[in-house]
C-alpha cells in the first residue's frame, strides 16, 4: 500500500466518524423537535429527521465500501466500485438530500429564535 492510499484510508475513516456525528446530531434534534412540537402543538415534522438519518446511513455505508476499495489492487476491483457515478448516486446525493431536509426542518422548528429580541 502506497502512502497516498494510506492517507486516503485515514481520510475515509475520519470522514466516516463525521457522518456518524451528524447522524447522532440529527437524532438529538429529532427528540428536541418532538418535545417542542408537543408543547407548541406544531405538526409532527420531526419525522423528516429520521428520513435524513436514513439517507446519511446510506451515505455512510457507501463511504465504508469506498474505504474498503482502497485495500484492493485496482486490477482485482470490480469496475463499478471505482465508478464516480456510484459514489455520486449513493453518497453525495443522499448526503445533500439529508442536509437540505434537516436544514429545512430545523428552520421550521427553531426560526422563532431569530425573531426573539
């Protein structure tokens, strides 16, 4: 394994820990949204956080698959596993969808804080 592949492995592992932290953050926000919605009688929009977490789990699994590719010689690798389209469809798009959805839900629940003075 070259030093470049070793560096890629380290970046993949640290990036995976970042995704796990975001999933945990969304779980906390879902609980806060549930409690805030119950107190203020808001619609139950916090279920969207769980959909965002599912998208992030898909992105995390894809990231793990991508990290495991670094251990294999390029000649032994199935061509689709090294495809940028696979990574785009199973990592980048679910990640962008999850972040957009969670931002919209967070704005819905917590925008009143910006209006308070």
